[in-house]
C-alpha cells in the first residue's frame, strides 16, 4: 500500500537468498540422485550394491566435510553481509557471538548506517513514561500483536544516575537517538539500543548568544532535533523571543557549539501555541503551524538543516476546507503524514505525502474509529497507533489498522502499565539503530562504547 523506497535496493530479497543457499548446498547430492535415478532395469540390478555403498560413503564424507568447514566456507562473506543487513536490530546481538568476524562486521559504523537505510523491516521502539519519574516501559511496536507479546515489553530507566531534582522531558528522536532535556541546563543524547549516552551542557552557550535563562521546552516557541548529513552532526534548533527580539539558534551536539542562525522566521513566533517538537525527515525538521489569530492548521513549516533555510508545505485542499482544523504530523514508513480527527463521520483521516514536497501526491486513508494516534508504519501496510481514550488507571491500549485488509486490531498492555497512572502517559517513538554518535576529536574515540550512567 505504501510503496517502500527501500525496495529499490538491487540486492536479493531475503527469501531468494535462502533458496539460493538451499540450492547450492544440495547441488552435489542432486547430481548423484540424477545419475542413478534413470538407469535401465539391468543396470539397476548390477548397480544396487554400488549405489548403497556410494550413498554410505557420500554421507560419511559429507559429515566429515561439514565438521571441518566453517560457516564462511559455506556462505560467501558478501552474502552474509547482505543477510545481516536484513536482520531486525533486536536479534543482531545474538549474531555477534557467531565469530570474531561477525562481531567486527556488525560493530562497523558503516554497517550500522547501511542497516538503518536498507533494512526491509525497520523496527520501532516506543518509550512510555507513565508518571513523572525516570522509569519507563520500552515496547517493540512491530511485535506486540504477535504471539508472546508480553515478553516484548520491559521496564527501562532513563540514563540518569539519580532522579533529576527538577524534572526532565523528552525533546525528540532522530536516527535511533533520543534527546532528553534535564534542568537546569543539560541535554542528554541516548541510544536505547546500544546504551550510549552523552551529557551536553548548554548554560554558557546562552550567554554567548545573548539569551536569558532559557528552559526547554517551556520557553522555546519552536524547537527540533535533527541530523545534518553534510556535516555529520546532530543539531538542536530552537526559536525563542527575548525582550521583543526573535532569535533562531542552533546547538551543534558534535562540537558542543552554539550558532546564531541568520534565517528569517516566516511569521511571528507565537503561531506555535502548542509547541510540539519538530519532526525530522528528509534532512529537514517539520512543524505544523497555525494561524496567527485562529487556532487551525495552515501549513507545514520546514527547516532544511543543510541549507539553513525555511520553506512551507501546503496542506491538502480538503483538509483546509474544514476550517479550524487541528491536526498532528507524523512519519509513516519514511513519508510525511497528517493525522486529523473527523468527529462528524467519526473517523480518523490520515493524509500521506507519497512524494516529498509534491502537493498532488497527498493521499487519504480513513481509519474507522476516532482518536487513532498513529505511531509508525509496519510491514508497509499496517499503521500502529496508541489509543488515547484509555481511562486513567487502566492498562494502555494499542491499535493496528491494516490498510490492505481493512482490519482493525487492538492490543491491551499488562495491568501494571496502568496502575498508579494519574494522567495520559508521555511517549516517544524512535527507529531502532546501532549508530554511533559522531565525535569531534580522537581523544573521545572510545566514548561511544561507555556504559557509565550520567
């Protein structure tokens, strides 16, 4: 239903690779079977003893050869590499133990980058924070509807040694990294898969940028977390107002440097009344902007991290005709999407932009229920969502809608994911990855391997 751009990869799909291995491993035996499958009746009598003897010798010889061969003698290294690129992240850790070569291959930064972009079925984690604490639950969204799904949820701790005295919040995610803001003046970059975490102080940077005591996300009119591939750097972009003056600044997390940007904001900053975090996609951060006077969606504001410039994406005409429309944006399978609640027809409308920045490519999908908050796309056709209508103190509920089959399913979490919950939980969805965080100098070359808590 959603065409997957990753299918353009010229490599063989995984099922074809399996058949290829099977055919090659059985090739020698197939020749032997063919040679003795069609002899004449006389030859069968004469060759009966020979055939049995040959089979016994062949079986013994194969067992001896099999014991002496390693997996690299059976499978070419290039083929192993292709297969591993298609293995889900949560299973790759087991394959590190196969051999030193496999461990080195999976630990290679280039492998992590390729796996993020070439994986046929990227996996998503959802961090659900029930109350104001450093504890959260990690849920593997693609697998909660399969089999023994309770094992796919586990309790995790945010990367703080001690509970923050003044609280913290999640600022967004990008390429497998989750950005946390901890008062008074700290950011924490965290990869939940690898366990990597890095603390970054930004207190002195505000003095250099002539800003006052700014706290996130309270004082930011606009903010977002993204990646600049041209500079191999993760950036935090923030727009704020100080004494009537508007500021647009960027924190480069790799170099811990604060940059004042010259790009002019397209309109007054107070249009972002709801102040949701920006959404990173296609080298840009996206925000859904609202009218300066009315609280309805008007367009999608984008900031290109490479060009350091703003632009706008128009909403579908049908959506704008509704007037006072409150929508949210999300990425589904690498596509920009809009989520809108139609209370008249009691449906959820999801608009997907099939071609980035091509207005005519907006495509509508209807979900036959209200309050369907999409989190990610699974297997190219199933939208997984969180049900925000779950009453307080009751277990959380997830929903999955298969667009092809028009099938709506629900999954209820274990009871302990609802106990002592006094408000709707905050959550963050991230794409699981093995990526390492870029370092600015060699003295921190082992920083990505640390497991020390902050």
